[in-house]
C-alpha cells in the first residue's frame, strides 16, 4: 500500500479527517493545481511565494545539492563555493533567508542552470526555481507529507493515521529513524547504480517520440529475504530512489527514467524531468501509472515487453 492509499483509508472511514487527508494525498501525487481549488486555509495551510528547493531547514549547500532537476552541483564543495561567491552563508537555511536574499539566490542559481540546459528549454527554468509553496504549522507541506510517508514506510501506519486525523506534526525522533534508514538505502542504491546497465527505449506520446532510459532489476528470492531484514532495498523505497538516481552522472537528467523491478510481475517506478513535462507535457498516467513527475505502478510481463520491446 502506498501513502495515497493510506490517505484513501482516512477519507473513507473518518469524516473529520477526510478533507485534510485528501490534501495530503494530492500533495503526495504532486497534484498541486487541484489544491488551489480547495479551502486549504481552514486547516491552517498557507500559500507563499518561495524558492522550490527541497529541505527548507537543511543547510543551503545541501538543499542546492539535492536539486537534481538540473544537477548544477554534484559535490558539496561545489555548492559551498557557489554560495560563498554570492556572499550567502552555506550553513544558512532557506527558511532563515529574507525575501530579498531568496530572490538573489534564485537568480544566481538560475544563471548557473543556463549552462546545462538545451536552448529550447531555457524559458522553463524559472518554473523549477520560483513558485508557490504550501506550509502547514511552519513546515513545507511537501516535506510534511514526506515525513508522514517515511513513518509509514517504517511500520508506523496507525501513528500516521492519527497524525493525519488530528492534524499534528510527527515526532522528530521518529522522522530521524526513517531518515537514518533511508540514508542506508540511498548508499546501497548508489553502489548498485554504478553496476546497473542503463538501456533505452522510445516512448510515443502526443505524436512525439521520447527517448527513455531504464534500469531492469531481476529480484531474486534472496533479494526479497534480505529486504525483509533490512539488508536489501524494499520496493517502497524506489519512488524516492528513482528521483535520487538523477544525481548520478550516469543518468541523463533530460530524459525520463524508469526502474523496473522484476519480482514476477513488474514493479514500475519512473520520473519525467519537470523541464520535459513543462515544455512537452509528457506524463505517464496513460501507462497505468500513478503520480506526476514521479510515477509508480505495477505491470504484467506482457505490458512490460509491449512498451520496452516495441520501443527498442
């Protein structure tokens, strides 16, 4: 069960919590345009003009490093030197910056992005950096949902449901437990990514052909067992890892990426770069996948070969 399905349980079974759960579900699925049409203010959610970097309370050099829609920086040192060059403390946080400082940071970062992006996509870069963010009790709504989803992944389903129903923030200790576990999965995935072969297929959408990259992982019996004991990578982590993959030089940040995990049926995790979505309007919902930008779902083997085989 994914986090959106957990939200569905609350929506179906709890009258008091259903509207808030619906907002969290939309946030998880990146359907922010639908949130704009809801009365989100009654839940204490506010909308702000902001920078769209993840990690509002992380040191700035880490927030910039995590931004892999355009991987300007791949090492901490590069991010730190950039911030120092524009006279912003690398250890400040996004939430600690004034509005003027945020504009300065966003504009300087945008200039760096211009060096990496094909000319026809340049006009879309500002939409990746500047925009609206939603905040709940002082926490970025996306990061609040990420924390709840993390707690759910480490087996705290009932606690997460209570937090949603009561509209409360999670315990920081629980969040740290999840982040510690996730960090181990990321390290393991990055090691495996160096070994994985990246293949390609063409995907036709709206009379256009898009070259997609993919990783095929054949899950053995022992992979499943090791995952249960925390030594492998469980499927529930792949929606995060397909995004993390773009921080690798091995992955082309201007092409959609699919991770196919073959455990009998095919578990599918994919990402469409936002620049591709903004310019070419590419989505993957027509492939029976849920989400926006980051997608997930399950296919039968026939479906997998139909899409990947024909696209070779």
